């Protein structure tokens, strides 16, 4: 017995049949004696349709109105889920963000949850009523609806779990967990049973798009175990069939490397002959920040002669043109020569174990060298080593590394 | 210059193009210096889809959840309309029922508006901001969304007009006004420029489904002139192109008869040999009321011998079976013989002028007799005369009466 928050994403509530199947799972959790709060996304396709309506009228819509329009999708699913639960004899009611209330910032379209006043919900909990909360939304100080940005329902779920002091937050989705790498690239990929918050953060921001990064950050900060599991399997959350993201201490056997992640849609930008004087890097990245360009990897080497240096960084491929335009517009950088390459991939190995193990980087470099793969750029953090290589080596690199770190599933 | 509430029904906001066209009309009203509040329905088809979702899960859904689901349709349109107005340089914002708030009763699915606290809206009005209100919804004492029942957006509009002390409430719809009779039946039908609240009430409840009856009642009580007009025509409300429903005193040339209305989907029930003792009629209609059967016309004659009498009444054809079952279940009525006839139509002539004019009924009876149409039942009120005739005479009767009362349009 415990308190669980269960979140169902868009594909898990895509139609009435799936909503009913999700309701079956909740009913099973309730039958085990658990107190359950459910967070739902919009039925898949609905949010895109609503966003389409807004942008059919104008490309520069008022985000407050966008939020009023788009948040309706989750409202519908919440009501339908409550009905489906009641049909199963489970006492349930829907909650909109403003009814709880889920208080959030005024940054419409990308709001952040500031506070959840769950008192009324907890009161109902004690009467064994399942709360079905519309995800992705809150209410601002000015009493207007704000949405949390795409994927925000994960954050709603984790924030609610924190407010309810829940024992676990189950994220039902269309995959059955987090994998050591993308199974579409590497057949030997295997599901991870437990992974630490820190590793999940690296994997999530590296493009393993199972959980929204913000939700993992929040789970980490508030220490809420989060389980990623499939809504299409028979098992329910309490049987722990998925991947549990939890504290490092709660994971008995810690692997040295837990996953091989990669991104395909990044482009590399190198600035040559950058004067090696203070403030130049700041100018470069100020110019990009102003345009809201999301710079990822940044590498700068010590210059040989102390006069000029090279800076390499990556940006989303879709923002490459904007990046070049904004650098050229910056007068002080006009003498710098720029080279770009969109034919790259960033490959990373992630593992908390590497903190206390030597030779992890060496294994990576040797493995790639053995396959004749040239490493263009290297960047490391405490629990991650990333390299940039030519895109054509993506599959080969991922499979070799996956095998080299002993991650391959037993056949 | 004045204060106007403009309501757009489902077909008037059916898609983005129509929402834009409606926004053009509002922008034109604003350009004339008017303060405008807009009430919108769901885009046509949306409400039916949402209702379908609920009943796909179960036929006995919780009306509170139904309301959460179904009210989202108006929410979407309100946000989109605000965006469309802003695109035209008109300062505007959407309001949900709970944001105003529109306080309503707890009868979910069929709630009644109890109070509108329009202070915040009026404050914004003075800053020339157009308020776009989601129709058909309010918020209950318990902070839950309630809907007003189908067609409730008309009521929202009139109630808002009353709360804002508006000069007029324009109901934009897919017809250009109220007609002297149904133009599909009688080509000579003509649009009425002005009609009294009382007459409109009779016409609305008689099946001229242009305005929801409750909205007309409210307009009458609060003395809000209501205009029915087409959203597909070029003209805007302030040019008064439609039918204005207003006070009798404000109509200069009052016709004796203003319209010929009819219903096609009623059935006649006659109870023979009903004991002519007190309480029997009450028993009959109690039984029907308990089943929520909407009894319309009721006629009982004085009995010849003082022992037994006949009672005739009409019910919706769709409820005829339920009516019979409920009468048979009532033990005290088991000796009464019942005859039913679904092959009937009720035809009514309506006009405030008949109060002060003799011979109005006589014209009706003579006209029908001249065409060989037998009158089965007659019922009259102060401003209406209704008869029941065989359904096959519907067209003939309507056209003859329309002509006899001088309503035919000049050709």
C-alpha cells in the first residue's frame, strides 16, 4: 500500500479503447490498496490540431490565448478518464490545473510550476477518491491558464508526486523502459531496470526522449522515484516492470557505463583564428543566446601561440542558418573564419560508475580507433564522455561501444 | 456608441475561416466606438464529438465529468476568437465561465446561471478590451464546471448582456432573422423586422428553433433587446439587418398575427371515459412528470353527464411509448381507454395584436374549413391560437393561414 502518481501520455490515451485500458491499470492499483492520482495528456493528435488552429489564424498569436486553446485537450482526457474509472466502480474525479490549483509562472506556453496546493486533493484521497489531473497546465497569479510547454505532463506528474509526498511516479508511455541505447540502432540494447537520476538526466538531455528533462530534474531534487513503463503491456506499475529512476544509493549493482546515447540532428560550428583575448567567447555566445539558439557542446583549446584559438560548438541542425546569420551580424567577429559541418553525430557514454573507475575514456577511444573512426571533438563531464564523429559512423560506433562496455544483452 | 453582446453559434465559428469572418464583424463594431463582449459556441460538430466520447465509455456517465469534457469546445473557440481579434488590432481576451465568474447551479448538464460577477470584465471594458466569453458554461459553488444544456450559449449571451447592462444582444446564426413561418414550407414567408418578447416566446417554444426559449425569457425579464441575424451576410449588428426581439411598446406597427408556427414531431394522446372527479387529471400528469415527459397541449372538456370526460394532450412523438407505459403502470387509470395518434401536426398563429382584435380565431377556423381541413383540438392563450390537424394538411394549412392573415410577402 502506498501513494502513487500515474501519468499516461498521449499515445496511452489515444482513443476511448486506450483510455479504458489505462483505467483498468488504475483500478488494479486501487484494488491493491494504493491511493492513486492520475495525470493525463491530451489524446494523441489533439494538441497538434489545436496548435494548428492557432497558427492558421496568425503566426504571432498571444500565448495566453494559445494556452486557453491548447490546455483544453488535457481537460477532455481528464473528464473521460474519470468517467472510465467510475464505470469500474472506482471513485474518481477530474481536476483542472486551476481547480487544484497548480500555481505556475506567467511565462505562457512555457510556464513553470511554482506551487501545488494539494490540500483539497489529499482530503479526497483519504476518502479513497482517485484524482485525475489534467497535465501540462496550471493557473497564473492573474487567474489565467498557462501551459508548461510540450511534454509538460511529465513535469506535472512529478510535481504532483512531490506535493502528495507519493512513493512513486509511474510514467506510462509507448516504450517499456529506458534502454542502454536505441534498440532501432543496436539490437543488443537491453532495458535498464534501475538508473540513477544523474544518469537519466544525461540520457534525457542527450536525446533519449523518454522523459522530459525538467521532470527528471524535479524528481532528482525532490527525491521521487520515477518509473518509465509501457501502457501496452499487461503489468501495472506496482509490479515494477519498467525502468526505475531513483537515487544512486538505491541501486545495488551499479554499472560503470549504463548507456550509449547519441544525437543525429546537431551541426558542428568551428570558429578559426579567434583572438585569444578575454570576452570573445562571451560575445559569440551572447549573440547566439539573444537569438535563443540552444548551444550544446562547446570546446575551446589552449592556443599554441597565445594569439589566436579555435572554438567548436554544436547547435541543432535546424538552427544552423540562424546561427551563421547571427555570428555574421556581430561586427567584432567579422574577421573570424567559420566552418560548419552538419554531417556529424554526437555519441556519449553515460555512467555514474565512471567516477570511480579509470580507463573508461580510454576504452571509448580505443574502441573507436579499432574501427577506424576518427574522433573530431571530445568533451567530458563527471559521468559522461561525448565525442563527435562523422555521421556515417553512427551505427558502427554505437554498436561497438555498446559491446565494449559490456552492455549487450545475453543472446 | 453603446455596449453590445454578440453571440456566434456553432455554424458561425465552424472553422478558422468563419471565426475570422466573425472577428471582422466584431472589429467593425469596435470601429464604430462600441464596447463589445463576444460569446462563442463550440465549433460545429465538436460538442457532438465530445458527447460521443462520453457515451462511448458508458451510457450513465457522471454529469460533472461530462461537463468538464464538453465545456472544452467553447474554451477552444474563445481562445481562437481572441487571437483572431488581436490579429485585427483589436485588444481582446478570452474568458472561461470560471474566470468571470459565471456562477451557476449544481445541476450539471442543465445548470442555470445564478449570478454573473462582471466587475473585472467591466473594468477591462473601460480600457476598450473586447471580452470573448466561452458560452454554455459556468462554475458551481463547489468550483466545478457546469454546462447549461444544449443551446445554452444563447442564454449565456443574454445573461451577460443583462450583467453588463448592454444596449443590445446580437445572436449571429445561420439564418437572417425570424420568419413569419418556415420558408421551406411556405415560399411567401417574410422576415420579421421587430417582434415582441411575448410573441417570440410563443414562436420559440412552438418549434421556431432560432433562439433558445430560456434566453428569450431572460431577455424579456431583463428587458434586453435581442437581435437574430446572419453571420453569413455582410451587414453587422448595428445596422440592424436581422429580427429585433424587443418590448411591445417599442414596436410601432403591430401586426395582429405575426407568425404561423407548427410542430411536426408531436403525438396526440386521448383518454376516454375518465371519471369526472377531482384529482384524476393530477394523477395522469403526475405519472408523466415523474418520467420527465414533456406534455404540451392539454385539453379537457366539460363532461356532458358529469360522470366521465375525455382528456387530450400532446407529447413528443419520441416519448409516446414511454407515455403509454407510464399511464398503464398507474393502477388507478387502468379502466381508462387510451387512443393515440402520431399522424398529427400542431399549427399556431401568434400575435400580440389579437389581444385587442376580435375575429382572429374565426379567421383561422374559416380558413381551415374552406380548405376542408378538420380541426381535431383547439387551444388558445392570450396571444396564440393552436389547433391540431392531420399531418397531411401541414403545408396546406400553414400556407392558407399565412395568406389569410396577410403575412405573404409582396411578390
